[in-house]
C-alpha cells in the first residue's frame, strides 16, 4: 500500500533517511533534508509553516475554498470569490458544450477546426471525447460539492493548520502528547512537501499534455494556420478548466491526507493517556470521570468530521475510482491508435487507484486504534473501584467504541477498515479485467 499514508511507516522512512544523510557531505545532506522535510528542530517549524502557507495559497488560488484554513471565521470571504468562481463555471461549461458539439458534428471539418478538436481525425476520437466530457462533468460536480460542504462547516478540521501557522506545534492546542506531536510534525512536513511538489508538477504536466496531444496528431499539424490559431486559443481555455477541476481533485486529496494523521495521532495520544491511567496503582472516581470526558470529547469530534464528509469519501472512492478504471480501459483500447495517449491514460488511472486505495487503507487505522482504546478501557474498569453510575457510563462508552457506526465511513454503506482496502484492490482489478474481456470480444466481432 501507499506508504505515505501509513504514519508509522513514514516515521520509519524518515529515520532511515536521517541515518543515511549523516554519511553524506554537508551540502548534499542539507539538500536531502530539505527535499524530504528532515530539517533540524530550529528550522523545521519555520519551514513547515511556510509549506502550510504555500498549500493554503494553492487552495485559495484554485478557488477551492472561501476562507482558507480560517474555517471558523464564517463572515470572511476571499476577495472577488463569487466572480472568480462563476468565471470558472463559465469556462468549464463552455468546454463541455464545445466537446459535445465536436462529438455531434464530427464529420464537419470546418466546425472541428473552429472548435480546435484535439482529437481531430483520430480513430478513437469519439470514445476519448465521451471520456473527457464524463470525467470533466464528474470532477465539476465534485468541485461544487466541496464548496457546498465548506458552507456546512465540514472543513473545521483544517483550522488546526491555521493554528500551527500562528502558534507552532503546541501540544495542548493540538491535543497531542509530546511524543505524538513530534511524530505528527514529521509526518505533516513530509506529506505537505510531497503534495506541493505533485501539484506543481501537475501544472507543468497539463501544459505539456495539451500541447503534445496536438503535436503528435498529424491531421492537426497538416491542417494549416486556421487550426493553429484555433488550437492556441482553446488550449488556454482547456488549461484553465483542467487546472481548476483536475488540480482541484489533487487539492482534496492533499487535505484529506494531511488531516488524517492529525486525527490518528490524537487517538494515539488518547491511548497514551489511557496507558498512564492503567499503570496507576489506585484508580478512583475522579480519574474515571476525567478519562470518560476525554474519550467522549475525542469521539464526538471524530464522529462530526466523518458524518459531514462521508459522502465526499464515497464520491472519491466510487466515482473517481470508476473513472480511473475507465482511463486504464481506454488506454488499452487506444493503444493501436496512439501509444502516447494510451500510456498517459494508463499511468493516470493507476496513480489514482494507488492513492485512493492507500487512503482507504489508512482509514482502517482508525478502527485499529478504537480496538486498542476498547481493550485499555476494559482493563482499567476491571482494575478500578468506581461507583455504579460511573461504571454504567463507562460501559456505554465501550458500546459506542465498538459500535458498527464508529470508525471512518465511506458513504452510509461501508466502514473504513484495512480489509476494505483489499476488497477495493480486488474489485478494481476485476472491473479492469471485465472491461478488457469485453474489449477483446468486441474486437473479435
């Protein structure tokens, strides 16, 4: 599975890289540390704050958020948000209509030249345009849903990033123990740097993709100045639509993967507190009452986050995964027509499945932590001498911890667990094989 989202594995990798860097020259060592987020304690917080600010600037620039990380400041909107957002909607819808017209009037060369058809006279033109329209509309709806969720207060989990910018990694503010805060700082630094680099690479890749898509098409190259001018104008609009829709998907992935470790390390901090309680020789009512209060607070916060975002997780896992499966299928379908398009689609599909499957696997870690908390609770109650009302309250909490409604949720149907990641891989593999078998059957007719 994708190691970036397995927090323990990340910490292990960071330790290994730190050890290797000791054997390298100072200048190279400094470069390696900066690249992988392995900075000294004096510089790490400052660099992390800069990275958090850079990620927030990307989110604001993509118009994927109204307020950035100040989600509790409900009266604040970034300047000209509605105008910019409506402009993005207009450009996106204009591109959808354009591709729809190309699909309908594919035999009209004059109209295809005017609309700058990037698949001009390609054998796989129809199926590629259908995929562009379907994928674009899906991501457009996802973007609108993300903006709707922000209005409902679903992204309060981003506020800790604002707090880190203002106050640093303060343990009481983040509700982490010293040990877990150190691990979270290392994990956060690494994840943010990786996602910022990926997003920057996406800007460059999309630019080259739109240009090379036309250069490798001999029909476009041989069409003359009219097609060149038309293609140049439409590339600008395509670039805007791709950036705000496709890179917007990367923004969602970045903030989900950055937020997961914070919640996970909070659970680990709670486990540390329970282990301290368990190690006490005498456990009275006041200790149990404080312990119950801490657990309920953590559980309530976690349940609110999951309840507000469960359909977003469902959207990403089901629809985006199906889009990735279709991309792999289309890549194999177009292999005989254009190897460049084929390879790009297959690589894009595999990357999306890899990242989504890794997030599903990481979601299973929450359930593992709940099992650990439940086991510690049972041990503490067996050892403690408490009144009946406190014991009944504790039993109620125990039932809630192992409730089928606890843990990360993917819509209303699935609970996030590591076994679900296995099912996810198998289902996507079977879907791709089914599409390939159907393709072979159609080709043989």
